[in-house]
C-alpha cells in the first residue's frame, strides 16, 4: 500500500529572510498554521499523517505545533529538511541578494562553499524515510525535493505559498510527486 507524505511550507514569518535569522510566525502565519492543521486532520484516517517532522527553525516549528498538539505527538526536529545553508563567508545583509541569484539558476551552478546538489539529494533521502508524515519545511528545500523528483536542475520549479501542502508518495523506497502545493508569488526581502 502506498504511503503519503505531506511537505508543508511554514506559515508567514514575522520577518524577512535578511532581517532575522530565526523569526517566528506573524499573526497571519499563526492563523495559517491552525488552518493547515485542520486541513490535515480532515484527511481520511487512512491518509492522515501520524508523525510530525519540522525543520529546526522557529517558523517551521510554530507551523507544525497545532497539528502535533491535535495528534498528541511531539514534533520531531530534522535539520535535513531545514533552510538552504548559505556560504560561510556571507554577511547576513548579503544573504537576500545571494538567495535571489541562486533561485534564478540551477542547482549545479549555485555559488558557494557548499555542495548544493548533494544538499538536495540529502533532502530527498530524508523524505524517503518519512512516509506517513507531515513535514514542515521551507520554500527552497521543498523546491529541492520537487525538482529532484521531476529530474530538473532548476532551483525554483514552483512557488509554494505559505502553508501550501505538496503531496508525495513513498513506494518501495522510491518517492514520487503526487501533487504540488498551492502557489503564490514569493519575494526574497
């Protein structure tokens, strides 16, 4: 029997990527977290995830919390589904420009001291072990998984909105994309 995996982008953060290293959710983001928790709870029992995994960053943990509370489970923290790492020599104020450039290109061409193609493979590998799970992650990490599953080298293959749900299926250790989440225009501030 196939197992579904739900990859959920965090709710709207209280600050932009270059403004705060680890912002929580703003008021709208908290409402989005409650709404996505209810959406997951409304799934048929056989399709409903029974585990909750989150990036270590606060905006993801806060988005995951309402669903974990409703299930009566702890949020499992997994750095493998975290935010894209930035080059070590990059000043915080340079991060938005670096990310805009990276998002406009290919995984094989991202400029930095990190092997981003390997980072993307590690995301997919981590997700293979997460069947039956709601995974709360980030725009670029979700794109990493989707583009890998589609065989694309583009960093951005779609623009998942805050709390959009991308559905994957795990069968015999292989992942496949069932449905992309809702899209929206996303700016890197």
